[in-house]
């Protein structure tokens, strides 16, 4: 998960970076630009996740910290819907880089090189405090932590 809920009694372990990036359709006028000032996106419309989404909260916090007000074109539930909205030309979006690897490789979407980004978050594995994990669940937890460490280049 992106951010463990503070109101639940959980054990949570961070295991990997979760960079948030701005995506656009490949034919977007800024697709090949470098170090795009956030102000250059003032006229852009954004496809955003639903209220309460960790990605949306992080995006709005970052934009607010930069004194940037974004224009919302559409609010959608889930990453797949957001990606499809951007592909269809409904606007830009801020998403986890991990959710668009395939679309970037296939050039169905592009990552905009926005100054000050990516917004860095972390991925977490979490479970209820006091819960004894089954051997399978414990093996999965260990696998996730070790795979995340390898991905981050810090060993396992």
C-alpha cells in the first residue's frame, strides 16, 4: 500500500520507493520538453483519482506547496481509468511510475519532465498488529521486503 492508515493498529514496513510522475499522451506539446516549470501546466487539465486516494493527497500537497492550482477535468476511480483517460486526451495525470511502466514502454503514454518531480513516496507492506502470519503470508512478506530492497539497490 502507499500509506498505511494511521487509525488502524498495524505493523507496516516500507520496502521500496514509489515515485509519482506526470503523464501525458505521446502527442502532448510538452512531451519532449525538459525541466518543465510547474507554471507551464497552469492551463492543463488533470485527470485525478477519487478523494482519499493517497496519490491524489500527495499530488495536492505537492501542488499546494508549490503555490500551484490545477484544473480538474475529470475524477476517476482507480489507476487504470486514469491512464485510459490520459491516453484518450482528457488531460494530464499524476500517477505512480510503477503503474505506467508498460504504457511508457509501448509509448502509449509519456512521462513529462516536470521540475521538482517526481514526488517521492514509499510502498509499504502492512498487517494487523498482533496477527500471527501464516507461513505463506510470512514468506510473501519476506519476499516483498527483499524484492523491494533489490529494486532499490540496497541489498536484501
